[in-house]
């Protein structure tokens, strides 16, 4: 019979251990995300999958903020983050740091996530706001667009779900390399 593990049995990293652990060469960029719950969820997911940094842009809320913390559950103190006034400023900064830029969006020449293969490069993933997605001006400066294949009648996912799916796929790929 399976027995649910207690928190002390999970072998979680301490905050200090987390800060000194090698991270995935991935930066998550939030493009004008209005929901503070979605921002908090992005932090928590970034912590779970050892993501290097989150960049918050435009109207996206920033820590410290009790609404972000409701879903982040402390991840704002473990995951490195920065803020840029515009998402294009963040894209320019990341390009200078030699990251490959990918919007996560539905677009004419997108790459389905299940066929995406730039896992061995430094990548920045741009996630858009809840109404309009990633701005076209941002897509224009990206090296590519990743799309999450969907089959139902609704052709959009909540941003926090999209972040979880994409980051899990990247993390899953890194686990396969370790074997």
C-alpha cells in the first residue's frame, strides 16, 4: 500500500541549499501579468523546477506582496527575480546575456512543445497576460514561439498552468539527461 509522505520525509532543500544549487539555464519572463495569484504561482513553480530567475515586466506585481505570497508560499525568497519597466527591455537584456528567446503563445509558425528541442541552450520563456497573451512586439524579437498542443474546445490555458506544463517539460528533459 502507498503511504503519503510527511513533509519532513520529502527531503526538501533549505532556502540556503536552494540558493546554492545549480539551476536550470531558464528564465521565466512575465509580460504584464495582472493576477497576483498567477505571479505567486509562477514563483512556486520556478522553485519546484529549479529555474534560474523570473523577470517581472510592466504592470506585473512584484514582491513583497501578500497576494503574491498566498500562492508563492515562500518561493519569493528562494527564486531570484528582477523587474523591467517593459518586456522589450527585458528581451534586450536577455539577448545581451546570450539567451535564446521563446514566447509561449499560439502563432503561425510555432513549435509544438512536444517537438521543442532547444533544451541545452540558455533560454528565456515569455508568458503573456491573461487577456492578450504575449505582445506581438515581443514575439517579433523572439527566436521562436512554443505552443502547448491542445485538443478541446477552449484554446487557451491559465498562465500558471502553461508555466507548469512548459517548465515540467524542460525539467523532465534534464532528468532524462541525468540517467
